[in-house]
């Protein structure tokens, strides 16, 4: 085993063929011609890799240090997956080194499989169907190529260039829907890079992205059409707006006539509005030959919704997404009884963010059907899940905590008998004890015959998760209590991952049924990790395996768009990406994120405070907390916080603690808490009592309470739930001042 420079990558095929630990898998595949369609299909069907090695041994040592890499002062050793310690893996096979190649292979293998689906309006009544209607992989391939051909035709006609010119960027502005994915696949067919605008971040951000990319074409939903028309006078390069929804001939006439703010862009190109279907028809008529991308072709520019400054455009190549899909395929386990069946996934998290794009990339490479909500509203999630019944599902912690609250409220509701409550409590207590003591799937007879029939199957059906083999969560910390409860209530593995936009989402993920859960798992086979010491924050990477997380490998981005200065700050010459996250690597080689670099301040007594570390500890310890912003003042000796609680689950608890609050709900309850010192004192004591690992000066002493005080619309939090500290502090300046004036609620008591 040797230290390499990070560019000696192999394929998954190479790993299986050369690593003796996968000898049995190699022998299984020997029946096929090497590199044949049958061989590659057999390899993909045989995943995950953990199924072909000693799994118990893998659980004990999931990540391993690379010998010889521990010699650099100020750094930990490099860590890699114990599944591939000698090499990093960049793709499944050189033929499958782009998302385009992976989707084409899926079409070849599963032409009639469900691909993209939604609920449809029934003729006459206008009511929604009570089932999902899917288009097949073959149909979606055809539509995407027609759309791509139409985009190439329109843009190049206006530019007076030949149809094969693909030197422009396509932009999207829409919530999740079929057309979003079709447009993405269309871009791939013609090696067109794309970028996604954020519906939640306002006009200024959209204008900035459209102008810096000089994008001539925007594919958008009807609900965003008039917002863009308002921006149009400030968009010099945009010439073609393609509406995902159907428009009547009268609407099109108005939009291309009196409602159009300007007739041409700054290049003299005519501005026009067309429908998605019109562009598909134009593309089908002209039939521009496809231009398959290469691994180093630009796939997307994903603009980060950072906590400070202007959004940075992360350059993601096809090689990066191919590596990300390889990571997912090498670790996601489809139960044996489901192999060969039609599987489904719900496309719920925003496609404008990289997490859902990685998951969608995996599903569309594996022949899985991808369903969409019937409207862009999380409130309809459970309704649609009950109809789609996905086999796996990706979500964020706040959705899991809402599920947890809903289950608990149902079990303790007035309509549930005392006997039923006791039975449910006993089942959940036994399940939780088993997970904590043993881990692994529960194959016991009492679980399948008794627990499932009495309780678990009913809970799964109530959430539409009756078919779910596992859930994936990421993007923010989650309370271990929530993970344990949901694993027990659903009898389902939950995998927690870590990644960034710059790493094309996940680069590590926990195992589904671990007893000692709460980590982000070990590195994927596609990425290596090391930690950098941060003496000013007290983190020693060499001694304690705590420090700034640095990553290298085929999933790591190539730079920031038109921003070499910011690129140089985070990407070293030898390929290490400095994430700005502080992590800890445990004895099993698993990563846990504990803090952020340079995000600290000093209190009056001289103690340094790392707010993000403290916030993460509260979020991961108190299941009732959904948001928190820690604030400190160099002239004060204690911390205060703006705290958002999940009142779906917290209200009944408050009513039990403080009987005088009974009858108060929602904003009335929040107002009562903020106006009463003693009420908030009880909550602060609860928060500090549930949270371990904090020193006395790191504990919150006073709080301002809200249902969802930090909002994307107010620019106090990013769409991925990171606190924009400067803006949030300004927004809550008056409330924070009141907290400091009121003083500590608990400083006379032992913290």
C-alpha cells in the first residue's frame, strides 16, 4: 500500500478484478465476456461491495489510514475506505464515466421501466389521479433528445451560428418536476452545461447567475414567468424563455407581444417565449445529431447559497457526477427479494441543490422510477408518498423530526386507548433497546409476526413508507434520539451522510443498521480524507484526529466559475480541498462533523466560543429544536440564542411541564414564552440538561423562541439550513438586546 498523489484512479471493474477480497464476485462475473453489457449489468446488480466481503469485519474498520501518510506535521494520516485502501475509484467502467453514459446504459437495460412519474389531472373532473403515471426510460430518452435538439436549434438560429455549437449555458428556474429532469438529460445529450436558479433566494441572486453565466436560454415553470419578465430589462444575454407548463395561444401571443419588456437582448437577438412541448416539436423536426459529453465536459455550475457574500459557482464535470453515482451504487443495498423488480424513489429535496441531483443520478442509472410531488408544497409529501410507496427516500432532519412528532402525537392522542398506548410504548422500548444493544436488521419472529402487525406496519403505511428499505438524511445535524426513535418505529435503516456542493454531494455515509450510530460513516471508495490541525481552535489532528476536513479524489470539483481567487483559497496544487468543516475520525475510521473553521468569538471573561459546534450539539441532542443561532458578545459573560422549536411535538410536552400553558398553541404559545422569564427558564434548563459535551461557558443562558425564526426568504439561513450569522444577528438585533438586558436565566444555578 502506498501514498499516491490523488490522480491514480481505477474503475470499479478494476477493483473487483484485482482485489482478492472480491474474488467470489469476480468468479460470479467470469461467466460474461469482459467489459460486455452483460458483465457491467451483472456488476451493477451485484452491488453493494459490502455484500462481497466480510461485513462484520468491515463494520469494525470502515475507514483505514494509508501507511506512510502520517508523516506530514500538522496533519492526520490520510483515510480511505477499507473497501478500497490502495486506490480511489473514479467510475464503474471507462465506458460509464459520464452521467450521459450511465443513463444511456439504463435505457439499454430497462427501456420499458418507469422513469419519471407524477399524478395527473383526470379528464373532465380535474381531480388528481390516485396513482402515479410514468413515462418509460425509452420515452424520456426520446423527449430529452428532442428538447436538446430544439434548444440547439433555437439558440443557434438567433445567434446565426451552425446548429452544432454548444458553447452556451442553459439555466433552470423551477421546483422539482419531470420537465426539470428531462431538461437536464437534454443538456447532457448535447454536452451543454446547465445551472439552476433558486426560487427561494430572490431576484438579485437570479439576475447575478443569469448575467455571470451569460445564459441565453432559461427553462422555467409558469409560476416564475412574470418574475423573469420583471428582470428582463437587466438581463443582457437572455433570448429564449421555455415554459415547462402548457400556455394557450392567447397567452403566448400576449407574452411575445405587449407583455414583453424588450424585443431584443444586447446582442440584437430576438427574445421569445415558447412552451416545452413546442421546443420538443422543433427539435424532433430538425433532429440535430447528439454530442455525447466526455468525462471532462462541464456538467453543471452549481451556485452555493453560502453563509456570506456572493454565491460561488461550483464547476462540476461529468467525471464528478460519474464518481458520485459510483459511490452511491457501491454502498446502497437493495434487498435480494427486490432485485429485478421495478423500484421507485420520491424526488423531494430541491434539484437546485446537489444532494438531490446525486440521488437522482443514482436512480436514473439504476432503472428506478422517480416520482414528483403533485405540487411544490411539503405539506402534500405524505399524501403523495402513500401513493408512490418509494423503496428508498432521501430527506433532511427537519422532515424526520416532523415524522417523529406525528407518530408520537398519534400514539398519545385522545383517540388512542390506554391499552394501545402501553402496547405501543412497550414495542418501541423493546425495539430501541435492541438497536442500542445489537444493531443490524431485526429478523426475529416476534418482530415480523407481532411488532409489525400490531404497530410498525401501521406507522409505515401512515407515512407512505411501507416499501422503504432505507432512508437517507443529510445537510444538517440530527438528534440521535430522533434517529433511534425513527429506526425503531419504522424498523428501517437510516443512513446519515456528509458532503458539499464542491464534492458533488455525499462522499461518506453511515451504514444503515449500526448500533453506535450518529456518525457520517467512512469515506467512499471515491474519496480520501485527512484532517488539518487548527491550534487556535484547540484541534490537534495528529494527536486527537480532530481538525479541518480536507478531501481529495475524483468527486472533488475543479474550481469556482470565473473566480480563481476563491478557488486558490480552498484547492491546493496537489488536489486537497479544504472544506472549512471541522471533523473527528473515530477508531472505526468514521467521520463526524463537529465545528466550522474560524467561526468563533471571545466572551468578556476571555473564553473562546465556536458557535457552530455548540449549535450542532444542541440540534443533535434536543429533538424538539429545529433551528438555533448562538450569539455572544465580547462585553458579556454568557451566551444567548434564537431558537426554533418543532411545536408539533413540543407543544404537548410544554403543556405537561407548565400546566398554565394549556390551551395555548402556535403564535399564542410563542408569545407567552417570550413574555415570561420563568417559562423560558424551564426550556433553557431542558436544553442544557439534554445536551452533553458542553462546558459551562458554552451553554445557553437565555433564549428568544420562534416557530421558524430563521427563514430563507429573510436571508437569515441558507436553503441548506446554514445560519447566515451576520444577517441573522442584524435581523434579531432588538431581540438579542432584550435578552442581554434581561440577563442570564440560570447563572445563579449550576450549569
